[in-house]
């Protein structure tokens, strides 16, 4: 990354912002922090004046059924206030149409609701109003939840003067009417209200027979639907007529919003603005050439040796650059943390380790091929990053499937050189040895990172530095030789060199590193310092053991895969005495789904906790270049 300064006259800020947004290589910083020593430079107001207009324009475009797009707005002469008023008028127009549509929709719903109750009464030659307006009897039409049906039956049994007549029933409601004497209707109403009975609005306005009323309501429904269609046509006509204007004004508003958003990172004096940010070195010359032909604008790059204006507390942002095959695994890395600018990018290591370990734990040619095909579909057709990862691990599942000789669980089709179930001890021991090698490799990576960061303590004295490497190798050598060859390396000189000295270096890493760098150091609390470091040494020794043994799960899952497929074949044979292929297919699907998920999680855990914890800090922040995002596709 290259630190860059952009400055110019205040009236040219918009042009500078256009160049920076179009090139999409400029990551802005808080300019006041970088130029804080200049008292005459002040930041711009942080509140964006275009925020309301932008949200208003997006709401209007949504109501108009238009997708936000980029448009040329160079010919727009309206002021910011006029644009805001334009969108307010357009929004109110669409909201007015929507309100009318909602009223008609409510009328349709009310009429359809009434029809559902009048249909069972269609054979009666009596006006609806007379059906519900008796002198001594009260009638209530409505619906209630099916769950209330048993309760209303109990109430009717206890009250012989109340009757309920169900018309029809669906999964949720019972539709019908209840009848009660006028003197008892208030009590009946209270009980049915407690049963969540929803009454049909008064039908006194229906003065004709049920059949004629239904016909009238259907005509009203058709009329209201026609009105809704007319309103939709009116809205479409308005959108077609004014759509380009709305999109053009939206584009200008979005541009002004993003420009002011960038302005919030800048600072200014009475007549000059200042912007500070980062640009990838490979894009620096192209950005500078974009400003060379501009008047009253200057783009200058800061040398690494120029400490007067570079802010030491703001490290450069991190931009990941990986080979195409490794790039999908950046999603897993970002879930953990981004690397610092001067830290090694572990994405290639993560991609290789994840894929290989997945293949070791889930080795099957047939199932791996299914994962590969499914991954290709979701990765390149559905454009899902996880799909590309699945395709990658599917390849390694196929590779190790040939090693194990497994094809959808069958081990007599492909004759592989190694069968995990026949060498259980070697499988588990090999997994632990693999863990030892990986732990040593991670410590070496931590040392390399320490050199890159010029961190002397990390390189020499940390538990994952040279001291930790010597300690771990010494302990592992003792264990391996003792259990395999019967050799005892625990001689006095070995204990001193490989155990005592490394533990002392790790315990006193802070004072020793400061002493080597000729810096003064003194603990705030000596007793607490010794206590904390004592327990930390115990943690170092325990973690060396647990992290190594944690790799036994690699072999365990390889055995587990074979065991699960054996269960599938046993169930398939018990189904009809032979080989039931339906059970085999379902079993394979189950194993791929369940074990594939478990193995994927376990491999990710190994990478996060056994690998990254030894060498990776992940204190970086993402490189986020400015750009004008007119729509979701950033165009």
C-alpha cells in the first residue's frame, strides 16, 4: 500500500471525488488524524445533507417499480431542494394511488367475506336484512378458530337457548352463525367473543335475497378489481413517462451522497481541501496520471521515510490477493480475521490444509464426485462461494477415495493401497504424527511472521518462537523415541538444553526482549508477573500435548466414515435379505450430508484453533476503496 495525499481548491472537491470513485483504488482515512498538527485544518461536518433525499428517491423508485441504475446527470439544473420536492411529489402521488388500491382491496375482502356466509343461505327467498333483524331472536354471522370448537359445544350444551350452525370448516376456522333470544344475546356475545369469534359486519344494508345479494357483491368485486387495474395502469403510465427523470435525479442524488460521504473523511482550510488515504502500489501511477491533467488538484505520494506527515498509529489496510483456486477460502479467513498489513496471508495454507484434511477424513470416490458436481453447480451456476469450496474438497475426497479404495462405501470395486479399518493403530498414530509436523510448521510460520513484523520477542522468546520450537521438538523427540525405540533421552544435558533453557526464555521473554533491544522494562507487579507466567508455562506444556492429540480426530473420522458405511450395508441386507439399493442410496445421502457437515466443521476447527492460534494474529482491516454504488451490482 502507498499513502497518498489529494488536495486542491474547495470548488474542485467534487471532481477529485469523481476520479477517486471511478478508479476504485483509494481507501480514505480520517485526514484530521494524519494532519492533526496543522491547527488551521478542520474536518467537514459529519452529517450527510443528502441522506434524506437519497432514502426518499429509493422509496419513490421502489413505488414506481424501477430499479436503481446509473444515468448521466450532467444536464440536470435543479437545485438539491427542488430534487427533494420532486421526489416528495412523486412519492405522494404513488402513495395516493396505493391508498386507493388498499381501499378497493379492503372492499373486495369484505365482500368476499360476506359472500362466504351468504352462500349457504342462497336457497332462502328472504331479504338478508330480515334474516338478522328479528324482534325476539338475534343472529350473528362470523368465524372462529377450529381450536375453539370444543369449547363452544360445551357452552351450547349448558345453554339450551343458544344455537350454532356451522356452514363450513377449513384448517384454521369454522364459519357459521349462532342464534340466541334477544334477552340472552349479550351473554352469548360475551362467550363467543372469548372464543375469538370474529363477527361479520352488519348485513342490514343487504335488502335483497341472499342469492341476489351475492350477485350484487360479485359485480362490486369485479368493479373494484377493474378500478385497481386502472390505478395500476395509471401508475405504469406515470413511471413510463417520468421514469428516466426519476432515475437521472436519483443518480445525481446518489453521486452527491457518496461525494459528501467521502468529504466526511477529508479536512479543509479556508480555500483548500485535503484527503489522505491508501492506494495499492501497482495502481499508484495510474491514479497519479488521472490527476496530472486536472487543474487546481494535486495527488502526491508519501515516502515510507517521511515520518512528519505519516500517522504511525494507523496501519495500512489489507487487500487480499490470491490465486483463483485459493480465493473462495478467503471467506473462511474473513470469518476468523483479516491479516495485518505486515502479516503473512494464510489463505493458501488454509485452502490446502482444509482440502487435504477433508479428503483424509472423508475419502470416497463416489461421494467425493457428488460433492464435486454439487459444488460446481452451486459455485458457478448459483454463484455461491461455499459451492466452490465444496467442489475443491470434493476433488481431494476423490483422491483419497482412490487411496482407501472406497466407492460409495464399497471397497471391492476400487482396490486401494490402504484400508483404514485394517490398520486402525497406524491410522490413529499417523494422525498424531501429522499433527506434530503441522505444529512445527506453524511455529516456523510464526517465526517468519515475527521477522516480517520485526518483533524480536515473537521470533526468539515466545512459546511459538525459537524457544517454543526447541521445547516442542525436545518433548516430541523424548516421547517418540521412548515409545517406539525404548530410548531414553532424558539426560541432564538434554533436559537443560531442550526443556529448562526454553522454559526460562519463555518465562522471562518480556525482560529479555527489552534487554536485547536495550530498552528499560519493569513489571507493574512483580508477584503477579511471576504468578501469571508460571500458569502460562503450564498452559504452554498442556497445549503442546492437547494440540497434538487433537489431530487424532483426523484418523478417527476416517475410521468413522468406513464404520457408517458398514452400518448402511448391514441395514440394506436386513431390509430384504439381499442388497437393497434403495437403502444404500438413502444411506449414502445421509452419510454425505451428516458426515460431510461434521468433517467440514472439524477441519475448520483444526485450522482455527490448532493452526491459526500458533502464528496468526489477524488484526487487519479490510481495504475498502471508495466508489459510487448506484445499485447492488455497484454499477
